[in-house]
């Protein structure tokens, strides 16, 4: 369970996240949507202790990230496909994370296999393609067998097989009763993956609803999303 209560983050005079209150519940995939600059990454970074909120609180299973004794065992996150030391091998990266969180080292080979990186385990991660980097990030997120998973644009850079794999993985993690929060700009993919949607615009909550309910009176999620966010797009290209 992820609990956000009145979370606000200012950059100068501007709120990147503006009084955001929402619960992200276990047992379903929650799609986290919103236009460029809406505040999705900032929210995830606050949740994971990488940024500090100016007001409000962000809790994982009732506890702030900074107070988790072994964070990787509570919450797994894949935020940035390049968040590893480029000179380290995939295996060394994961072994370091496992040791620092007292996770059994056999988990490293398990997650390398789960993400399809076993044959690349001893390559330097700096040489990985974008998609391989995504897979390594997801391996790190799964390492501690956490009940809460946060994925920021996880299919970015993945090939079609990888896109389907992430979709099936997210759905199976939710089916196991875990909390899965997944941001995406791909409405077709979100429609296939998410059970529930949380949509931001200019840092504010625009929708918190089951996918089926949100899409109900539109032809597709894309149509429903574009109608909802039309006034919240800041960086739209000229038509
Ligand atoms: N370190 C920072 N300094 C100043 N402004 C920032 C910083 N990080 C984010 N912002 C601003 O906060 C707002 C929200 O950005 P954020 O990256 O959270 O949006 P997002 O929804 O993840 O966007 P995208 O879909 O483009 O990744 C934007 O206006 C952005 O310019």
C-alpha cells in the first residue's frame, strides 16, 4: 500500500506536485498517467526518499521510506534505466544491493533469470542497451521480493517481447497481492496493463478511478485521457 497525504513539492514559485492525496492499493496494477511535467516522476522520487516534499507525507505500508530498515525488501523501484555504475557488471550491481539489504545472494541469479539477463550477467552494465538497462532496473526492483513495486516508464526502450513481458510481470505481481504503481505515456499499453488509474495534471490529481469506469463513455483510454488532460498539457507541440 502506498499512501500519499497532501504531498506538495515546490520548485521556485511553482508546484511540481500540488496537494496530492491518493492511496495506491495492493492487488492491482495502478497506471500513473499525466502529460509531460505533470509531476509523476517527482511523486515517485518523493515516495522513494530521493526528493523531499515541502508538505504532506508519502508512506510505504504506513512508513516513510527513510524509516524502512531494509528498503529493498519493502519496495522495489525502477526509475531510471541508467541508475547503475557503468563499469560494474550486472551481477556485481545486484550482489552489492543484495548485501546492503541482507537479501540472500541466491536471489541475484533468480532475478537475472527472471528478467532474461542471465547470459549478460557478467557484462559491464555501461555497455547495455536501453532495454537491457530497463531489465537490470527491474531485476533490482524484484531482488528483495517486495510487496510494493514502483516502475517509471518501464517499457521505454524495450522490444515487443519485452513490452509484453513487463505487462505480464506487472499483472502477475499484482495478482500475488502486491502494490504495483506504473507510470506510462503509452495509453494502448496502459489500457492492457492497468486495473486502476491515477492521473495527474500540473501536479494535481485529475482522476483516481478503475480503468473500466474511466474509459466507459469513450472509445478508448487514449480518448478518455486526452479529453481529461486537454487543459493540463503544458508542452504540447503545434498542430
Ligand atoms: N530538479 C528540478 N528542478 C526544477 N524543476 C524540476 C526539477 N525536477 C522536476 N522539475 C519540474 O517539476 C515538474 C514536474 O516534473 P516531473 O518530472 O515530475 O513530471 P513527469 O510527470 O514525470 O513528466 P514526464 O512525463 O515528462 O517525465 C516539471 O515542471 C519539471 O520541470
